[in-house]
């Protein structure tokens, strides 16, 4: 594996950082305080090409490899873009648009992918349920065939972009009996479909600019052509999708850690206590060293998955679970240390370390809990 970036990749990363600092970052704090989704920034990301970076140019994408795509996500975090917007971007691009592109019929790809990549439409994925989070195969939402239609009944919860999505890729059980894993299928449901409604945004601890809600399907009728991929292939599709959730969606977090380290170093040099900068105290030095150690280890794990994808490996569940578990559990210490380095100021909204601290609390939960990642890793080894 060679993780050395090309000059073109590094130039592109700097372009993303400059774009984000100018077009997005100035509004992050305000939207976080209000718990509002930043539609303006999301559309700007589409115009810049970030929403479809790894898609073919014929669909409006950038034709980039996965490593470059991850590098762009890291750049967003390094620039200071909040975790809510980057989460919305990841759910839209990797969990919804990419799945339609990889598994959808030509007609579906032509209808949905260009609109999603441009940011004209916002996408979401309906997978998690009140009684089926880590246990995806335990979902209860059902789709029943009636003539030329499928009738969907059930509910989803904790759906990123749920209240604002124009199109939802929803998973439902199409076989009542038999293999739990083989009886799940995927459907593309558009906003306004009869029987399809979204709940109010949930009031969350962190990633507050990302709107998350329940989804309800009450005799929701969709045409037979709305099925995405083969009938019964939904579980495998969701696992391929979740692999993105445990790799590329973590890229902004890598950049966010770099941003946090930069903030802490700057503050530690400026903050005076006992007649000298706190950067000279051993306790502060150790915290900064631990933060850098975590950032480098996490970066290597995420880029390993990106490299594997670029090599054509279809499934990288073990690598993805390792990266997700490490970042989810071990990120709690450096973000806590970032607050402690800032002292009382770190507890105040005006300092972004407080937001970074809150946003990272989702890492051990979303995309599969840390406990679930341990089960995956132990099973595969």
C-alpha cells in the first residue's frame, strides 16, 4: 500500500479547504446553535462537485478514485466544517446515491443520480428501525406485492436527512418466512409518495445541523419498478453501503481531528498560567502527543479501506469494522482533552472545541455500535 498523495491530489485538497473556509465555515456556528440544516452550503458542495466526486462523469460526477474522495472529506473536516453537514453529505452521497448507482436499473440511475450529485435533490437511506439497529436482518418493515405495485408498511428511525430528503432508499422485508437475511429488498421512494411521511427532526446532543427523524410507511404504494436491485438482495446491498458508513463517512472526522489539534496548539501557546504558556506544561504536551497519535493511527485505517476499494476489493468488512471501532471508541479521549486544554473556554459554545466534542459522540453509535463492530471482528478472525 502506498499512501503517498500525488501533487494533483494535494492541490485538490487545498482547493476544497479554501472553498469550505469561504463558503461553509462562516455559517457553521450559527446553524449549530439553531439546529438548522444549511441548504446553501449543501447546494454549494454540489456545485463544487463534492457530492459526486467518485461517480462517472456521464452522471455529473468527477470520476475520482476513492482515495481522492476520502481526501476531499478529510479536507472538509480540516477546514472546520461541522459534523452535522458532513454527516448529511455522507448519508446523501454514499448511503443513498452510491447504492442507487451500483445496484439500480439504468432508468433509476438516469432519473436519480444526476439530481443527487448536483444537490438538486437530497437523499437518505431508511435502514434502522426501533427494534432493528445493529440487527439489520431483524427489521419489521414489510413490502407486499400487489399487482404492479409494492405496498410498504413500517417505520424507520434515526434517519439522517429524513425530514429534508427528496428521495429515500428504504429497506423492507419482502419474505415473511425463511432466511432473515435473504428476505430483505430495497426500494426507491420519492417524497410525496402516498403513505410516506417523515417525522419532526430529533433534538440531538451533537451533529445538530444534520436533520434526523423517523420515517413512516402506511400502505405506501410504489410501482414495481421502484425496487432497487434484485428482490431479496437488500441485506447484502445494505452491508456494502454500510462499509462506506464505516470508512468514507469517517474522513471528515480525520480532518476534524487535525483542525482540533491546530486549535489546541494555538491556544496552548497563547494561554498563560503561572507566568508561562500552558504549552510548556508536561500535562498539556502529553495531551497533544496523544491527539497526534490517535489522528495518525485513524488516518492509516481509513485510507487502508479507500486503497482496498481502489484495488477492486468488493467487500472490506473487517478493515471497515476495525476502523469504525478504533475511531468510535478512541476519539472520545482526544476530543475530551481538547476541551480540557481550553479549560472553561472549552465549555463555552463560542469555542468550536465544544462542538467537536459533542459531534464526535455519535462515532461509537452511528453506522453500527462499537459492540457490534467487536462482534464482526471476532467473527471474521
